[in-house]
């Protein structure tokens, strides 16, 4: 009989593809607001009756808003910032609900139900021209963000539970690959001659509903997670059937024994609440590292590039900035594939150090290019090269690694709470960047990326000093690494019961 431990079957491929459509939608939501920025701002201004100075292109007969901050009314800047940032607000709110949704009716049914939210959000944005466009887009973006906050937790959870051990790292990184693919698709469709124009921009925003419908058709064909069926529900026979659907006919006893051991370990270890995790000194080191990893992902400045790259390229003197933005998306996708290959070879810590350090140098390059653009015309190439390399270094480490390293740092008991806190941290940081970057940029002008230089230097230093290498290590070995950094102390009576169940005790 085959062991089934390393089988890659058609059913497994279908399940991973169907689940990753949720991540694709997340990426589409991140990138779709970028390319048609001027067109949407123009429509907002007309709807609001704002006084502005439009720019008319005689060749294309299209009137658009200027990108210079001084030319845009404050109210329009506010509504546009909300259109970008409300996506993150929805994610912030829903990030705490991932565990509940996943366990209430299972991973598959959870993802299916979420698609209702995606369709509602898509309809609001797709019909924006029929009402108040700024209100409908902002509301639709908030609901879509709520969907993506849940989806960004459910998708890696489901894929991680169904993936064979040998391929778990690579398949887990497909979550990030689907995100960057969604960003690239949104950028291509956002071209002026496709959907990023005055007549079709609302359809561009509403098109994500198609992804939700496709996923809803495919998910019923996918088996439920065997780990959910056995560990959570105790349904051994259904778990065996699910395993065989994923891996083919084989002796499931070894997999069942592994899940039984995991179930027994989970029963020993009490589930840790969010408040208890935040207050406990037992998990303080791991939690600090997990949160800093997610902060480094967002405050690296990457979403300033994704949200506002078209405007940045415009200021850098690029004649067709939207094509440069698409180039960024393509580079983003290619180097995510590179990360999939490297992450189980080079190690998490090494790739994070290379990524953060490289991004820091690139942010310096972007600043130099923008500052001296008016003096030297060739500085536009410096700025463009720095942006492309910035994205390359991001996808080498800070892009994919924070999403799955939290599960490696925590055992079964505190893991759901840790994932929720990390997700909240990530989405909140995303909101701060999306909402306030236009204002910071208007104030700092060409020096805006100096802020990210300082952040990146600090995150690189923190990673070097505090983040351990988790590649190929068991939970016990990872916990031991943190124990070495914590001096022994008397155990309080209130923590004794928690320590009894913790593996590191």
C-alpha cells in the first residue's frame, strides 16, 4: 500500500486552486483601486459638485483630475482616502472572527458563506453610477475588506491542513502568490482601453464578484479538511474518506494516528483567549516577534507602492505610469514564485533579513531619485529601478513569511488567538498606510520614503537580534529558542494551570 504522504492528486490540486481564489480576490481588492484613480476622482468631484480644474486630453477626448495634491480639493482627498482605506477597516473588524467561522460549519462551508459578502460588495461598486458613487464605493470596499479579512485567515488554514507535509511550505506560500496574481489582474484590467476608463471603471470595481461565483461553483466539489473532521468533530470515517479523496486509495492509519496525537495534545492544552494571550508572560516573546513580523510587512511601505504607484511613477516623470505599475505587478508575481522555491531551503530568518535590508536600500534610492528628478532627468530611471527592486525584496521575505510563521511560533492552544491578533495588527497597519499616506506624501513630498527607510532599518535590526530560524524545527525546538532568551522566574499560581498544558512547560 502507498503511504499517501507525498501524493499530489487532481482533487488536492482542485481544492488548493478553489481555496486560493479567495486570496486572488483579496489581491484584486488591494490593486483594483490604483490604476483608475484619476478617473474615479473625476467622477467623485462631479457627483459632489466640487470646484476643480480638470485636464482635457484632445486625442482621447477624456477629462481627468490632476494628480498634484494642491489641485485636489480637501473633501475629494478625504473621500478618495476612505475609498482606499475602508477595505482595511473591514479586514480589521473581521480578523477576530476567523476561528469562529472556520469552526462553526467547517472550512468549505465557511468559505462558501463568505462569498455572499463578496457578491454584495461587488454589486454595490458595480452599480455605483446609479447612486452616490463615493458612498457606494466606500461601502462596497468596506464589505469586501470584511470578506477578505476572513478569507485571508481561512484560505491558508484550509490549504495548510490538507497539504502533504513534504509540500506544506510551498502550498502554503500559494496564498501570497494568489494575492499578487490578483493585484496583477486588477492592474491589467485597469488599463484605460480596457476597464479603467470613465465609462467602465464601476465594472472594474464590481468584477470581483465573478471570482466569488467561480469559487462557489468549485468549493462543493472539494473535500472538507480531514483535520477539522477528526480533531474538531471526531468523525473518523469521514476523515478517512476525505484523506483518500485527497491522496488516493492508501492505508490512512498513519495519518489518523498523527491526527489522534495532535488531538490529544490539543485536549491537554487549554484554548487561550485573546486577553489571556496578550497578558501572559509565557507567550510574550513569541507574540512580540509575530506582531513585529506583520508590522514589518505593512510599514515597509509596500502598500504605499500598491495603492499609489501610478501617482508615484507620474511624479517620477514616467510618460505612461500605468504600464510601469503593471510591470511592478508582474515582478511581484515572479518573485513570489522564487520565494516559494527558496523558503524551505534558505530559511525564514535569512530571507526576512535579505528582504528588509534590500527594501531599506531601495527606499533610499527612491528618495534620491525623486529629490534630484528636477536636476537630472535620468533620475526617473533611478526611481523606477528602486521601485521594482523594492517589490523584488519584499516578495523574497517580508511578503509571504509573516502569513505562515505565526502558526510555527505557537502551539494548538494559543494559535487561534495569536493568528487573530496578528491579523488585526496587519489589517490595522494596512488601514493606517492607506488612509494617511496621501496626507503624509503631501506634507513630505519627495522625502516621504525617508519615513519607510527608518522603519525598515529598525525592522531589519529587530529581525537580526530577536527572530529565530524556524526552518525544519518542531514546536518544542522553537519554544526552546525563546526560553533561552527569557531568564527563569518564579511561576505565579495563576499561570500554573496554563503551563501544565503547554508543551514548552
